[in-house]
C-alpha cells in the first residue's frame, strides 16, 4: 500500500510542477484478496497484491 501512495504522490508532485496543461490519470485497476472481497465499512483486511496502471496523456 505504501508503494501505491508513493507512486500517486510522485505523479501529483510532477503534475504540479508541469502546470495545468499536464493531464494525468492514475487508477487502481484491481486488488487481489486472500478470499472474498471484504466489506470495507465492517472490517480491515490486508491486501496481498495490487496492480496499478498509470495512464499519461501528453
């Protein structure tokens, strides 16, 4: 999870430096869980793996 936060922060800072003409979209495509997808309002379950795709429109 920390790696995802770092990646998002990196692109946010980079976009701020490049001005408003720099259009970036960051989306988290999917999570892989040990079992069923949890109800996040009722419990906290560790994410085993994640995949992040970063689309950059320039």
